[in-house]
C-alpha cells in the first residue's frame, strides 16, 4: 500500500504536521533548501493577501507613514490556528515573518519588504473574568478599546493613553503610562501568555516561566507570535485629575533651568501621579496627572510649577474614562521619526548636554519635541528586577525625542535632527534606551534595550526560533 495521500492539500498536510510538532524536536521543520513559490491558500483560520488583492493596502498600513515597506504576503489571522498556518507557509516559502498587532512600532518593525506580515488586528477579543478579576485578551486589541471594555467592571490595566496602540506590542516591550508609578509597568500585570513559535509550535507560559519572564519587556517580534495575554486588573479610580502649565519664548538656557527645577520637583511626586516635561520649539508644557485628591506634597509641587508659567490651565477633575480619553491621540497614520532619548537618574545626567539639545530643538526645521516622563514608584518596587526581561527599573525618568512633518520630502531633515541629538546624548553617556521607542540607528541596541538580560533572550531565540523565521532589524539574534 502506498504511503502517499494524494487527496490532502498542501495546507492540510502542513496542519496535520502541526499535531506532531508538539512532541518532536525542533529540527523536524528545517527550512527547505529551495523556497516553495506556490501561492498561499487561505482557510477559515487565515486569509492570505498578495499585493494585487483589494484589501492588501488597508492591512499593510501602519501608523508611521515614513515606513513604506511592502510585504510579499500579508496573512490576516482569525485565530491561533491561522497564526500556525501562516508560520508554516512562511517557512515553506522561506519568507521572514514580521508581526503586527496595533501597528504602532516607531520603526515599522511590524512590517517588512518582500516577506510575510502576520496581521493580528482581527484577533482582538477581550474577556473579563469576574471571579479571578483577570482579563484574557487577544493581541490585536487596542488600548482605547481595552479601557472602555474594562470600565463596566470598574477595572483597568496600567497602560499608555494613546487609543490606537496595540496591547501586545506595548506589553511585550514593557509598557508605561499614567498609572505605572501606582500599579507598575503594563508587563508587571501580565500573568500568562500563549505563543506560536518560529516552528509553528504552540506554547503556554503556565508551564514555562522563562517564556513569561521574556514577554515582560523582551518579547517584541523576537522568537514567537503571542496569541493570547492574561492580565491581573486593578480598580479604576473615580476621578482623573490633570494640571498643565506652559512656559513660552524660552531660550536654551531658560529651558534648561526649568528642566532642573522640574527634575527637582518630581523627586517628591506621589506615586499616584505622573509628570511630563515637553519642550516643543520654544514652548515648554508641563503636565501632571493624578488619580488621588491633591496631597500636601502635590500642592507644593503645583504651586512651584505655577511660578513663572505664562499659561496655567484650570485644574481638571474628570470622571476616569473621559479623563484619560482626553489624551487618546489621533488614529490616522502620520509622518514621524520618534525615538527613545534615553533613561536618566536625575537632571545631572542631562546637565551638560541639555542646553545644546534645546538649541537644536529650537532651530529645527521640522516640529521637534523632547518629552521627559516620570518613571519610578511601583515600577521600581524591591524585587521587581528579577521578574521581567525589562531591565531599566532603577531609572526615575525616560526621554522621548519626537519629530513630526507633513510631507514625505521632509523625512531626511527629521532623521538628521534626531541623529544629531542622539549623538549628543550618546556622547554625554546616555546609553540605556526603551525598547518600545526603538531607533534603527542605535548601534549597541542589544545592551541599550535589554542590558544584562540579552544573553538570556538569545537562549530563548535558539529554543523557539532557531531558523530566525520571525525577525526585524533589531530582533534578538540566537
Ligand atoms: C502614538 C503612540 C503612542 C505611544 N504611547 C506609548 C505609551 O504611552 N507608553 C508606552 O509604553 N509606549 C507607547 N508607545 C510605544 C508603543 O508601546 C510601541 O510602539 C508598541 O510596540 C506598539 O505596539 P503595537 O502592537 O501597536 O505595534 P506593532 O507595530 O504591531 O508591534 C510593535 C512591536 O511589537 C512586536 N509585536 C507586535 N505584536 C506581537 C505579537 N503578538 N507577538 C510578538 N511580537 C509582537 C512587533 O514585532 C514589533 O516589534 C506609543 C507609540 C505611539 C506610536
């Protein structure tokens, strides 16, 4: 009797192979020597789109219009099986895989040129469990929807405020926002993940604590596709308070003096509060938000911020959801080059270089901003270092350099101003950077994003994706 099974389609064959995959060693799926150039076959689990398909451009779109990469194939997965089918097809066709959840990667690491983009935007369902108070969520869910969904239960996960950002990409790189000093990073609330690895095999971190560790800050497109995330949730505060001050017509020297004052004041910021210092050209905006009524410490800070401000917003006390929705940002794709401007312990880390950075920002031909955010609080609770691949807990502040523009032709100017300022920061010894604010021009990115944890992530890459199927310009190398 022949062993051939002529009536099986290629896809069915590949799927059947998956059943075996869980119990056999990694070398069972070597990349074939020759790429299989046959067109992918869509199923109920995954829809494959080629460049001439009507829906291709819609799914290719990511938030940053500066990135123009065109994948050869886009796989729109409807479920976990669809993710497995897409990975197996990519292996057969020898296509590198980039994964897109919310599509907000600064550098477009969720797409690629000529490879396969695995689009998870249709896998976006949240399920809240009233007994455990846990949230089970698919990776394509966006932050705005998550806050809205959890509101009916009076719960939240501590995340960023921009509504269009994907919960997966944010969490896998760490994730911080208004509530991080109170409840920790987004990844600190992560309890469990499910993942399809670079060989198409399914894993659950319930039986692999190392996988959960890695997904807390070291999991962005590195060794597997996260298909489900489970979080503990926290009570929503009744009110969300915000305070804003503007200082205008600044010079590099006066902006630097205001930075020194701000860093000093933020040292006594209550853990329920968040602060940011945002220099946009010659105008500085200082924002403070709080989930608690103003404490004596906060009142002192606010009074000192008021001194010298040209504009003081009347303090706002909004109900929780509308309060954070004021910061939800736009959803339409835009041109920008934003990067991590490094982590700082205090003003001293920036003292020598900030005046020249301010000068550069004020002279820039494209809109250029330096935003410094408060970290610390619950992020840096004793014992947290060991729990996650995220390595930068000890720093009290994180900088983000942002440039925005309207026409593609301005891209070079934006990249140059970022390059110049990054050079200044690097020369002054600022070398730790946030993985979720990547910059393709950071040379020692392995250490900058992951610190001492990089070798541990490399071991997982060798285990889960030895053929480097899942990759982007700054993915972990095995
Ligand atoms: C407007 C805007 C506001 C932001 N605000 C904040 C903020 O407040 N706080 C903060 O911490 N960050 C913030 N960020 C940064 C944000 O955290 C990162 O851009 C994040 O990686 C975006 O996730 P995503 O799923 O939307 O993006 P995607 O582009 O889909 O993915 C981003 C990265 O994660 C990987 N990835 C995505 N999904 C998966 C998956 N399922 N499995 C494995 N890897 C995956 C991709 O490979 C890629 O490297 C902001 C970014 C933007 C553009």
